[in-house]
């Protein structure tokens, strides 16, 4: 792969620490979610992954929409990232909820979402590793 961009971030103290990008744009406190026994103060890795996946998938959807000459610029993507016990460790699961503009018919929307799932780098990274469900709303 020829890298077009490389993001660099450092996290200290795990889930109860801080994450900072190399350029300083991202600088935030991390915290364990209450559901996992923490105080819920700060963001957590699952929220960061969800935000990144939703944004990336939205861009992939825009790309395939433009290629198909279908306007999906008003689409919204919500990523739900779950963490749970898996074997001896932990695993992730994702639901991508895609809200398409009313002007896009169901068949076209399904085709574009499936194409975006083939193009999106997050989808390609997770394929075969974690369960990803696509839901069109």
C-alpha cells in the first residue's frame, strides 16, 4: 500500500488515560464506560472507533454515490460499536445504520451501501475479523 496519509496518536494509561495526536488537534481524556465499571468520565476507544468508522463509511458512500450519479450528500451514518467477552479476551461488533435521503429508492440505496462497504478502509480492515451489520433506515 502506498500511504496517502498517516495518523499518529499516543495513548497513556490505557482506558483511564489520555489520547493525543501528533499534531495536537486531538487531545482528550479517556475513561472507562460506566457499563464496564468505570465512572464514564472521558471518551473511550469504542466511541473513537465508532466516530472514525461512521465518518469513513460516509465518505465511501459519497464516493460510490458520485460514481453512480446518485446524490447521497445528505446521508447520515451512525456506527454502534459494542465490546464484549470473546473467548479468553474481548471482541467487537459493529452495526452501521445508514440513513439515506428520501430521494434514493430502496434498491439503489442497498446497492450503494453494499458498494461503500467494499470501498471503506474501516470495512476492509474489519472484514472477517468482527461482525459488521449494515442497516438502511
